[in-house]
């Protein structure tokens, strides 16, 4: 039997590659909306978790996540500069439509962050804050945080009580730290240690930090949390993230407005 020509073989291989690439890119494009929806759902689940609106290890359906989120949480747009709540972003988006992470990459909607240890190069001018509804106001303010760990940028939320100082919870929804080391930022027992600690000291400076070693209970160590063993670099990244996002570049003015009553909550 005669062998196929080189041209035929190359053409055949190229045809197979083309057909396969059409399938792969078609699948990637068609699955994108589902992936985006799952990301939103995962973030909503984290918000419910940090707000204490989900039991530890509770199995919850996507419909129940959506229902519980809608019943208990209101998203608000906050200007990091003024600390005030605004109705819409410059591009006309409402809090439910706005994507803070996308805005961070848009030069018109973000500003360069002064040199900072969290290594965050830009911050969106407007942040999405999740208010946990209570009567006509907010029982907790769930604030987005971000900063470099050892290997990755860690994205999460810290929940602050309506007293504008007491931490009600912390969680991370995206990072690439090592499981068992820096990845222990996902450990619910470690996250529980944050509850009841204070953000600001008597001078009004951000004092909360992750300590190397054991910190003790919140009543004796209001400003420090146990370090993650074997993961000091990730722990420091968490400290730096909080320093940035709860400080003057971040939510300091918003929380101050909450405290003074200028912002309802
Ligand atoms: C493969 C590998 C993965 C590591 N992953 C992390 C990590 O995710 N976070 C972290 O802080 N340290 C990680 N480390 C350890 C750091 O290099 C460093 O030793 C550690 O942060 C120091 O913390 P310690 O003072 O608590 O021991 C890793 C080390 C190795 C070899």
C-alpha cells in the first residue's frame, strides 16, 4: 500500500488541530457565563459565611444562597476618598452591577495606590461594601480586602460591626497560597479567632495584625491574631492587606462616617 504524501499528512494533522481548537474555544466561550455565575455565587456564599449567616460546614443549594443573600444583604457603592455612599458609578452602574475588580483595572475608574506593603498597585475609586441588614440600617459592614501573600494576591472580606471597630469575621475567596501552610487562611478555626478583635487603637490607627506565634483571646489581645505556623509570609500579607484596606487609602473614612452617623449604618 502506498504511503500518504507528506503534504497530505501535514494537512490532515492541521485539519484535526483546527477542528479540536474550534471545539475547545467553543466550549470555553459557552462555559464562560456559567463560570462567571459560579464565581458570583461563591462570593455570595463567602459573604454569608463571614456575616455568620451560614453554619460551619452547612450544605447549601445555589437557590438557597441567592435567597439568603437577597434577604439579608444589600450591596452599596462607597467612595474610598470621601467615605460616602454613592448611588451609581461614573459609568452609570448600580452597586449590583458594578464589578470592583474590573474597575481596578480601568484607569478611568481607579487610581494608583501609593507605595504599600500589600503590593496593591491600583485601587478602584469606588468599592462594593456589603451591608448586613438590621432594621433600617446595617448590623455589619463587609469590606473587600486584597493583598499579596507569598505566592499570590489574596482576595477576601473583613466584616466590621456597626460600631465601626469590632471585627465580626474574615474570609478569603481567592488566593494561591500553599495548602497546609499559607492556605490555612481558609481554615475556619483560624478565621474564628478574628471575631471580637478591634481594628483601630485609641489613637485611631489600624492596629489589628497577625502575630508570629500565639496571640491569646480577643479580650487580652484585641489587636492581634495567632500567626499561621510555617507561613509567616502569608500571615504578614494578611496584616499588610488589612493595614491598607482599613487605613487612609481604604475604608478609614467610610468607617469614620459610620461611627459619626454621617453614613447610615
Ligand atoms: C514549597 C513551599 C511552600 C511554601 N508555602 C508557603 C506559603 O504559602 N506561605 C508562607 O508564608 N510560607 C510558605 N512557605 C515557607 C516560607 O518559605 C517561609 O519559610 C515561611 O513563611 C516562614 O514562616 P515561619 O517563620 O512561620 O516558619 C513555603 C515553603 C515551601 C518550601
